[in-house]
C-alpha cells in the first residue's frame, strides 16, 4: 500500500513530516562528509552542528508518535510494539559496542 495515494490523511501527514525532517538531515550530513564543517570540529560551535543533526531524529520520533495517535487501537498497538522493539535493539547494540570499547579495546566508531 502506498501511504500517499491509498493512505489516510494521517498517512499523508506522516510522509510530509518524515520528508521535512529527512531532507535537512541528509543535507547536513552530506555537507559534513564533504568537509564543510571541518573548521568548527572540536570547538564549542560544533555543538550547534550536533544539535542540527540530532533535531531531525527528534522530529522523526514526533512524526511516528503523531501517526500512532491518529491511528486506531490495533494499528497503534502494532506500531507501539515496533517502536519499543526497535528502540530496545538500538540501545542494546549501542551498549554492547560501548562496553566493547571500554573493556575489550574495540575500535571507537566515528
């Protein structure tokens, strides 16, 4: 099913919100890859860059939660389960690698 052509109004809003947060996220990261921000790395101004990269992630979470709120109970329950499982996996993987860096001399990932 295409969220845009066959979906509900909530589905279309989700697509618009997701793209609104994805485009700046990709733009900032591509600029960083090509060295646009090299002169501020390690300086206090780099915190603005870190916030600019993190803000769309918060936006994606808001977009998903808004879609969940606009859905019926069954879809909301399925989405909540997926959200919880994916967040748990992300935390478990990050914790595993972080402790690997601390205790097993695993390389620090950039």
